[in-house]
């Protein structure tokens, strides 16, 4: 089967670079946090042909989780993070709760190891700045493992936009439905979706995916937002919203509707559509061929018809594994060839800023601009936006039956 490769490839053919005493052929990674995300990353590398990544150590504060993961993946386990960082690993793959991102990044950078860390970049914009400063000071690379930014299907969409197949994009929508067990919201002892450890609800958890992807696809920046937050489950006030709707206005004029939920009852899925002056693109992670493109641009191979390019993809959970492999091997390539990641820490921070703009708009009860947010942040820290947010969230559960 012919696989479609976007012209803006994330890979280079030369995966080796000369170092003292020979060539570096692969990067030794230590995994910090051995939960569900670690399963996807390790499975991705297991399925790679001649990978430039080797997982040579792992650590988790939960000893049972650590032992199970270590044995099943045959990756040596370490008794502490310090012990792992003292080993000969080149980089750390950090897969921990959001509130630990900045602290662990600082420790990893101080140990002289490169940092690949799951989204969102951090709990606050100030922590994002700290992570950038800490890694820069240590002379190590930093990249956020944002799987939507590295999914091959999204590379196809980026390529279509870049080639002008859609013309000027003026309208779009994107959706993520990630059904979670009710306990994720109802149990106050689970950190997920809490304000103090998760950063917020479904919007803070899932929204960075969408913001990072949209900013990249549109090659533009958000200038204003409207936002509605809701709870379909009677979760405690320490937990954030389980559904959110955000309307974004971009600098290039595009109007985008972003909807995320962790309570919609269906298998996890994502979908995106963009409409421009020359055509449209439709994408759904649940399709075997996830992208459909229509263009009226003349003299193209598939003018005036819907076309679904062949691209590496698999419906959930397969696309998680694919994206993990792409981002891990890409970051390793950046280390091997000493180049800065195309997906920069600043871009990852911008995705977090977009989320804070949405929360700011929800709290304000009307459209908020990025300029307003910047002015607010001159006198307040970003975390202050989240104070009293539970009072803003629409409580829908009173009239619902599960």
C-alpha cells in the first residue's frame, strides 16, 4: 500500500551524527511515570523499524506500577528518579501529572538530560517560562510530546493547507470526545481534572491538543475567544468542567469552534474540519482513511472530487501508538543531529495561553481578547484566573439521568 508522506516531513534520512569516538545511532531514554501514556510510547517504539530510540530505564513513585511496567516491557527499573538521572540515559520521557511537569523538568535539565514531556506543557504560563529557562540554562533540548502535532493524518491536513488546496481558511470546527469513567470526576482523590493538580477540567486536559494543532495548521494565532463550561456529572468543586465549548477568532480571520468532553458516551475519538475559499478538509480519527480533501483548485490530481489520501493511521487506540512513535523518534533525531525541534516550547506555551484565554472569557462571561489577557497577566499570575472557576461552570447534572 502506498503511504502518503506530507511534503513537510518530520523526518530526516540522516539519523546519525558523528560524535567523539564514533557515531551516535540511537538515544537512550529514561521513562519517568509508568502509567497509561508509557504504554503507548513503549508500544510505539516496539512497532518501529530500526528505531533511533531505546528505553533503558524507568521509574514511577508507585512501586507496583513500576514493577509491572518494567517486567512487561523488559526495561530496567530504578528505585528513585535521582538514580535514573545518574545513569547513562541521554534524555527523559516525562509522563507524570500536570502539576509535576515544571519541577521534574528542572531536575532532569539540571542532570544534563534532554526533556521530552507530555502535554500540557505545564499548569501555568509562569511554569512554562521556568521550563524554557531551566532547559536553556542547562543546554538541553525541550519538546512537548503533543501527539496531535505529530499524527501523520494531521500532517496530511497541514500539507493540504500549505499547498493552497483549501485557499484561505475562514471556518472550522474540531472535537474530542474522551469518555472517562465517572470516578475520574466524582472521586476527589483522583488528581485528574482537579484545579490544584490537573490545572482544570476537560478543557485544560484535552484543549492543548486542539490549540497546538490549530495554531500549526492555520499558521496563525488566536486573537479572541468565547467559552462555555459545563458539568454533566455532580463532581466536587475541586474538579473542573467535564465538557467545554470554545469559539476562537484567529489573526488571519478564521473562526473555529472547539468542543471537548470527557463524558460523551462513545469510544474516544477526534474530528476536525476546515473550510476555505478553494476547498475543504474533513478528518475523523475513527475512519480507516482518516482524511477527506475537496478542492476546486484547477490542475491538481483530484480537483472537484473528494479524495482520501493513504496515510499511516489506525482508529483508537492505534493512533496514540503511531503518534507516540513519531514524536519520540523525531525528538531523538533532533538530539542526534543537534537541531532544535520544529515544535518549539514557545508554541507549546502558546497552546496553554489559548486555554487560559478561554477560561478568562468564561469567567468574564463575554468575548475576551488575547491583548486583554496579556494586560491582566502584567498584574496577576495565570493561576489566579482559575480562582472561583467552579462558580462559572454550568451545572447541568440536576436535570440529567445517567
